[in-house]
C-alpha cells in the first residue's frame, strides 16, 4: 500500500514535467511508467516556441541543450527534385523548430524531479484498475510491478498515459476519434555530410513527404499514405516506392538505398486525433495525448503536453489537494487545444497549395 498526494500515470514529457513542478512545491508525487526504460515508447521530439518557452521558464532548456539538441535553420519545399521555395526564421526566434532527442528531454526532467524527496518514480509498473472509496469516488489505482500487485491511494490521479490511455478507459471517459484520411510511414537514415539542419517538404501523388533533420546526424522521414492502404502497398514493388522518394530528394539516394532496403525499415503510425470533452471526472484528470491526441502535422503534440503540465502545476498547491477544483484550470487549455486541432486540419487540407505559384 502506497499513499501519495498525486499519482501520475505515464512518464512522457507531460507527466514527467508535471511531476517535477509539483515535487518542487512539496506535493508528494508518484510517477508510474509501464516500461523499464522511460524513453522506450515513441513520442514527439520537435519543440516549437511554445514548448521552448515552458522549458526556459523553469530553467530546464539549458540543461537539455547541454545534452544535445538541434535547431532547424530553414523550411524548404521541393518539387520534382528541385528546391521550390524556402521559409526563413524570424530573427527573434532564430530557428523554425528544435529537435530534442526524447531521451535527453526525459532524462533532464526525471533527474531534476529526483532531487526532491516528495517525488517517486516507479518504472515497470502497469495500471490494472482504478479504485473507488466507500463514497464512490476514485481514490487510487491497482497496478502490477515485477509480477506483484500493489495499491496506490491518492487524492488525485493524473492520466498522462498517451493516446490509448488506460486511465481514460478505466474511468469511463468517452473520446471522439477523428480520422484524417491518411496514415504515416516513419523511417530514419543517417544524414549526408554537410546536411543543413532543416525541415524539407515534398508531395508525392498528392500526399505529404517530410524530412526532419535530427540531432546526432540523422534524418527522420515521414511519408503520408492513404488511410489503411499499407497492407496493399506492401504487395507492390518496393523499388518503385523508393524511387519516388529518391526522385523527390535526389541527394538522399545513397543513404536511402543503403538504409531502407525493405518494407520492414518503415514504422506505420495510425494517424488520428481525438477530442475528449471531459478532461476531469471526479478525482481523475487527463493531460496530453490522453485527452487531446494530435496528428504529426505542425508538431504540436509534445508542446501541448508541456503546456498542459505547466498550466496544471500552477493550480495545485500543498495543503489544498483534497479541495481542488481544477475545472477552471483546464478551460483555457481546452480552448487553445481546440484551435490547434482545427489548425492541423486546415494545414493538412491546404498542404498542396504550398506548391502553387502565386501571381
């Protein structure tokens, strides 16, 4: 039996940052992660100015920077293997996004949180069920850790456990899944020598193809395909598929042919967003992808999760945990997230217009 003020499920960026900010205030926090390695599960790795601002506000950005990150110097649009147009950063920003390796971000957040005695991290811990008290209020969780079952009681349970949130499901919180008409194939290759840190865009058969330069000398390839089409695509010639990629970005031919040699070198992401009207139910609150899954468009997911954590931490103080009313706290965030999700849909619909020459 473990008792804590706040139990946070999911040690991604949102859950880890919220744990740190609350532990800093003296709130007792237990952070649960089902994986042994907190950086194992895929999560977004691109910061925009909003996420950067949150990290700098709490003195975390410089610590992450020491471990390594990479600022994007330009956005380029390519057509038929040739540069079509470029977007330069504003002087005040100096970049158009930042690649932050997941392991760097999470290790800084967790290491900082460990400095406070009110913080506890439990990895290899999988939530089994929610617990209710005699009045019917959610009062904790049952979990399994290293083959043993344990009970954690808490005044509040924060579900920061991603798009397929166990906490959301166990609490019976409904969410509306919105399909966007496409899925995404991910692949990663080493970047050629003297490759400029950038985001490069092209269109293939009307679908978006994106290159994201990463720290440590890599390029992440994100290729939109028609929703549900990968099983049929896999039956087609792999060589024809790769030729389209090389035609879009000829400078990558050598590295593409060397490092993408079969369909198994791609990872499929089922793209959808969700809209959860009820972020709070009794003593349960959801943040990040658990209540507002984003698509990869615009790289808003990571940054929105950090903003959720920052906003929520401002509403929680030691000594008032049992009397918290967090509804007002989340209203502004809900409005901001709704606007971002609408913006994502608009960007996806208008992507092809980026390749139109205006008179």
